[in-house]
C-alpha cells in the first residue's frame, strides 16, 4: 500500500510538472504581464505632528504638497523600513509617487504610406533610412508621395499611429487584418463602426490613424 501511495505521488508530481511546462510553452513563460505599477493606497509609514495636528505618511503624502514634492521624494523614497517583521523600501510600495515605474511601451507606429520610398529610387525605403544617420542627413530631402522620410518613416520620427491603438471593428477585425489585403480598406473600411470609429478613421493602413 505504501509503495502504491509513493508511486501515485511521484506520478502526480511528474504530471503536474509536465502540465506546467506545457502551459508555459503555450502561454510563454516570459510573456506573463507584470502587475500594474501602482502605489499601495493602504501603505503607511509613520505619523508626525504639525501645528497641533497629526499627519500620517502615505504614498499620497509624498506628492500632495507641490512645493515639497522633490524634497519629500529625496528624503523618503529610498528609506528602508521594517514593518511587522517585513523589510520595505518606500519606493517599492510607492513606485508612482517615487517615479520608479518603468516607462510605458512605445505606441505602435506604421510608416505612412507603408510603401513609401524616396524620389531617388525604390530601394531607399523607410528600412533604408532606419540605418545609420540617414534620417539626419537626408530625412528632409527627396520627397515622394508628398512626404519626406522624416514625415513618412517611423524610424525618422514620422509615420502614423493607429488611433485608438487597440482598434477593432464591430466584427472583431483589427488594423492588421485590414493591412493584410489591399482591398479590405476600400471594401470594409467605412463599415462596422465600433466605439465611434471605422477602420478608415482608426487605421493608418486605411489612411486613418494619428499622423
């Protein structure tokens, strides 16, 4: 009986590990989104007296007085505390107030028009301008389709952003779907409005988006 129990437990552990590896393979272990970078609204780190009143230090306290924001962040954000036996650095609990949140990911950009090349030849596309100092040297020269590289190419600070960036029409189709076939914008771009937009207004590939 004991041998059977041991074998059952070993089998269970192996099965769990195999199952976990398959889940990670499907989801991508490194693709798990980190938790949002937010101040802990319940975090408190002491009180003080001022003009007969008692004040509690919280994450919001760091930034509530505009004239003292920089001083408070400098004095407190890197302070280490031990609360109920747990070690904290204040900026770990107050990442927003202490400016410790990572920068937001860049907004997706599309070369506009996507087939752009400069007037000197089809080989001089936005991909060509993305190398070296081409944008700086030539970005305002050789316009084509009414735009220079600095206006048309994301690599040069131009291009177009889908707006809204997560646009989907009322059938669930996003801007990538419209970009897959040239005729889709013409045939469907004015239809299937969703959240106030159709593809011809939201998607760069359909001559919409934010220039």
